[in-house]
C-alpha cells in the first residue's frame, strides 16, 4: 500500500506479518476460541521473527522501528479475524512491556527485556479493578513497604493475559495519604510469587481466544527492587502509555473492519437471492462502498496520530479521536456485514459472527468512547 506515512521497512513488515497471520493464526481460530487461550509457542515464533520487539533497541533483540510499525502489526493482527489474538499480542508488545522499557532499571531491563522480545516471557499490565477502570486514580490495591519488600493486597479485574502471563506490571497505591495521581506505583510481579493468584478466568462475550482474568494479591511479597521508576509516580506512567495503547487498538479495529468488508463483499457476490447475486442489489453494494470509505478515513486518522506520536508531538487529541471514531466505526461495519450475511451471519460457525462479537469491546476497552470524547472536548480549542 502506498502512503505518505509509511516507508519501505513498514511495507516489508506488513507483508511479512500478513503472511504469518494467514498461515499461523487464522487457521487456528476455532481451536483457540474453544480453549480460551493462545499457545505460548505462538509468542516464541513471533519473537523469533522479530514481531515482539518492533520498537525496542537492537541491544535487547528489537528492531528499533516506530509507532507506525506498531500500527502495521495491529492492523494485520486485526485482519486475522480472531480479535482475541490481536488483543493478547498487543497487550504484550504495546501495553505491558513499555512500562518496563521506559522506567526499568538497567538490571531489570537486562533481566527481562530480551526474553520478552523473544517470546520466552509473556507480560500483562494490571491496572483495572472492580471499581476503577479509566479512572486510574481510584484504584484501591495497596502496596506497603516492609524492609526490602513491598506487600501487595487487592484485586485486579479484566486483565488480558492475566491467567498466563509470566510477568505482570501491577499498579498499586503506595501512599495512603496523597491523592491518587501522586500515590500510585508500578511494581513488577512474577508468576509464582507467594500471595499472588488467579482468582478466576472470565467468560467473555468476545475476544474468547485470549485469556482474561481476575487477579488476587493477598499479602503478596515482592522485592522492592521490582519497583518500576520512582515510587508514587506510576500514575503518569499509565497515562503516558494510554496513548500507545489507544492508537494500536484503533489500528486493530480498522484491520478488523477492512477484513470484514472484504469477507462480506466476497459473500454477497456469491450468495443469490431472487435469482441474482446480492451484489447486484444497489443498496448492498453502495452500503459496502460507504463503509469502505469510512474505514479508509479511520485508517488515515490512525496513521496521522501514529505519525505525530512517532515524531514526539503531543497527540492526545488525535489519538483520542482515532480511538473513539474507530471503536464506534468497527461496530457499525460489523453490524452491516452480519446483516448482509443473513441467517448464516448469526451462526457460531460464521467468521463474521465471531468478528462482530470481538468488535464490541473496541468502544469500551482501552478507554471507552465517552472517555475519549471528554479528552477531545478538553482540546477543542487547539
């Protein structure tokens, strides 16, 4: 695809990822959906091919590319037709591990980053709680200092990769007196740490191939050396990474939407009604054309937001626009595509049925559309 935003290395990366997705991910949709998780061997293979360290330094095994490369990865994973796989991989590459990369000590980086990039260590980020989602300052999980350890107590909810991750970056309140934005720290917790357990795996409407869990911290003792960055500065780490998280989710949504339109175009060209293919019905083909135009607009908005971020510009306004617009649009696209599949679109054996379920979270996860619109409203004078 020719674009003013992408360079040759982006186009080569897209081709490589697309081939991998078509051969190693899409054919396993039903098996992974039924199991409710992805085999860890997939991460190791993606690590071997360099997909898990796209933006990290070569010293750790990365490729040293930019935000636009993450967008390429997210779009192509979106095209897989299995939203849960894209979610799980992107949590590892763009939502969890950046906390370590940005704020980790040299010892932490050398201990964990190479294995994260190779796929030997799977990561998750644990911020959301039963009573705190986008309102990060409201989290209640606490970490008190006892000598050379932090002791964590609390629960986390809706944590992608929570049941299978080897390393989790946990947001906890480390100052009981300060307001939330000055009281939260990020702490790395390894699987198997005493006092940490998976409360339960959650049964989701969509993204069923990725595991999502409730996590429990009960007198969980973690070395103080596992603190990421400065104590009580974790709120700002979370806020900073939200932009990365939201732009890749918007890109994933547009990959899903574009693929759904292709699948539906092929279906209506084959499916006959009243003696003619559905494609011959003007209403059908013009609606698909209209949706294709909207998706292209969404993609360009994502690309521009990613380009701004890659250049070091403040892109909160544009990222919020992309997340809100694309999260709503992918659901509009899936509704129409399922409609044009008729009764078959309502069957669990239909690819479009799975895609429609998976898409529903895109206007909720990573920042609900309403939260994104508030962020945009604050910046309308810019």
